[in-house]
């Protein structure tokens, strides 16, 4: 599989994305393999949206874990969400997900 060129800084997310581990997702009877890092990114998008509305996902969920995994810096959910969406948009447009 040819890897797309992404302009992301080094983080656990980019390491997992380059590693190439995939997960099988079935939808409407069709199976599709997507990178595990992209799957985690989709779930994190949901979690950050809920957190921005005042809902904590579970008692073990921390915003600092998200910041560490994606290499995001800054304080406040608005800044974190903006930086995350930049990463999300770049990955989804380059990988055509």
C-alpha cells in the first residue's frame, strides 16, 4: 500500500499511521480495512465533540491523553479541537477517507 505524504509533526499518531496496522470495518455487508490510527482518530473526533459540549466520555478519559497521542499543544478545548480538526482534515483529504 502506497503511503500518502502528510505534513504532520512526529507523534504517536503518525508513528501508528506509518506502522500500517489495520482494522477490518464492516458496513452494509462490505468489509474495508482502514489504518488503526485513523479509526482512533474517528473515535477521538466524537469524544472531543462531546467533551466540548460538557460531557466526559468516561471516568478514565483525559484530554491530556489526546494531546499527547496527536502531538497537540495548548490549553482550552477550543484550541485543542481546532488543532485536532487540522490534523483530521489533512489525513482525510490525503488518504481519501
